[in-house]
């Protein structure tokens, strides 16, 4: 992730001058927030299994006086706090963990294991920092209630499950998130970063995260003896040709000015040295920002796979099956520029201009983008919260070493610095949006 100093020019692009930041009393509240974080970190739950996590979130919101509804779109939680007339600001956190065995060496490391759907024993870890997200979320709710004289409107806190599998936002929206509870005027979220120093945040206007599609391709052939290939139609050869041909979609069919990634992440076929199989399976991930590019990727994949099968002599009934997992597909995350400028400005006022960085978009995906793609066309903003220990960050940069990434078994955010930064940033961003 490329980072640059924000500078004054971008701040001046905002239509409003920076408002006075909230005077947050974090010294007294941080021990409880840190304790909450450590509990979440040591008790992670996989996507669609976040039952106990949801109960902990709901209990915290209830204690703060929110009107709380649980089990929304699975184990989602919605908290509503009405504080007079004004806009509705929604703050979202994700709650699920990953099937990763933690190897950070921390005394508070997760030791949770579960049996997955394949019958294998797997570790469970908050390897994407959702425990940081949830703790910042509760800390922000606490501060906004403590400073409710500084804003008016409806505060909507949404704890969303199943982000890692792209299903949580869809499920909550389908269950009527914006019709049954409240229709937001503004939606904001943060995501911890494994490449930004703790104590800083980073963001950008417009596209910030990519759309994600999972695609399965089943390539058929006519199997036989490996000694008599001329009597077969070899699906391994067809698959090899297909893998290479798919790379020409980005390099030769799409504009070089439009970001596009087509990765073949898995290829499986055959069972024995001297047997030509009947079938090979490919698994792909597609990434882009522009919805038109996403549609062009899928159309080209279908055309190319069918064309190669035809050229190999297969009849149409045996052309490859291309399955796009629409239930897992998520759109790109588009940060509304006007709203994001306000958020950027309010955070800079709270933590200092030098701690607000400008970054490039990434090809990782986030179903947070769905909240901005409804018929209501609500502006959304997602910013990155620095999670890397500052000394380790400086040492890695000096030595040219790579830091543990998100989804790494060794990812261990500096929560003592990241959490207060996230709470300050999100609380001030929310108040600015309430009062704009």
C-alpha cells in the first residue's frame, strides 16, 4: 500500500473548515476497551457462526442505551440511538474470523480450534483484524453517547457477520436493514491495515477496494489410456491452453487504464500417471473496480473456454461449464468524494494532519461496498486504520523486509495504539457528518 503525506492542498479541497475535535476522555475508558479486544481476540468465530460474538456486541450496545436488535441477516446486530432531529449516521463493523492457526507468539493468542465442513481440525484467528474493528466500534459508540451534546440525529451501529465470505452485507440488506431499522444518510467504516503504522490512518477518494468474483470452470474431455492420446481428447491440455488464454483478457482485451486481475488459483485433474482423465477443474478469482470491466471479464471467460473446447474437437454438449458464484460476489468499494473529504478533514483535526495519509486503491475486496450500491445511493466511506507497531514498521522499511499481511498467521496489530486512534478517528468523523 503506497502512502503519502496528506498535505494541505487536499484538506483545502473540502467545502468546510476543520471543526474542533471532540475532547475524548480515553484514558479512563481504554482499559475496558482493551479487555474487550483481548476477549474477542481469544474467542474468534468463523463466518456464519458469530453467535457469541454478536451477544457480546449486543450487550455492550444495550449497556449504552441503544435500542438493539439481534439476529439480523444471521448473527448481525443493529443498535439505534435517537438523539433529536438530524441525519442518520451508520457505523459498521464486521465480526467474523478466519480458519487460520495463530502463530504470533502473543500470550493472548487465539487457541480456538473447530472442525470444518471437510472434517478437518482448523485453528480460528482474527487474522483480518475484525477484533480491532469491533473494539473501535464499541469505543466509538461509548464516546458518541458520552458526547451526545455535540451532535443531533440517529446513530445506527451495525455489527455485520460473514464479511470474509461475502454474505453478511447481502443478508442484512435483504432482511430490510434500511427499511426496518433506519435509512442512513451517511455510512462509515474502518479497516485495520497491515502496512500502515499504528497511530495513523490512510484513505482515498473514489475506488478504494475491488470487486470480487469466484469462478469455477469445469473442463470436459474424453479420457483414455496415456499411451494412446490420439484416441482421447485430453482435458489437461485444454485446461493448460485455457489458463494461458485467460491471461490475454486483461493484457489484450481490456483497456490498460482499467485495473483488472484474473487469477487461476486452483487446478485439479487426473488420477494416475498413465490415465488421461475426463475432467479438469479450475478455480478463479476476478478483481476490478469498474462494473463494466467485471462484466467484460466474465463474458470473455465464457467465450474463450468455449472456443478452446471447440477447437479441441469437443461437441457443444461438452463445452466447459463456467459457474460464477453470485452469492459470494461483491462490488467494489467506492468512497464518495464529498463525504470522504469531510471524514478526512475531521480525522486530521483529531489526530493531526501528519497522521492522515493518502493511499492507493487495493485489489482486496470488502462487502462494505454493497451498502453504497442500494437504490438509496447512500454515500459511504471506508478508511484504513494503521495497525503496525511503529518500531517494527520503521525497522522493516529500513531493512526492506515485508511485514506480515492481513490473513497472515503472524499478523498482530499494535492494539494499544491502534484502538485509541480508531476511536478518535471514527468518533470525530461521525460528529462531523452529523453536523455538516
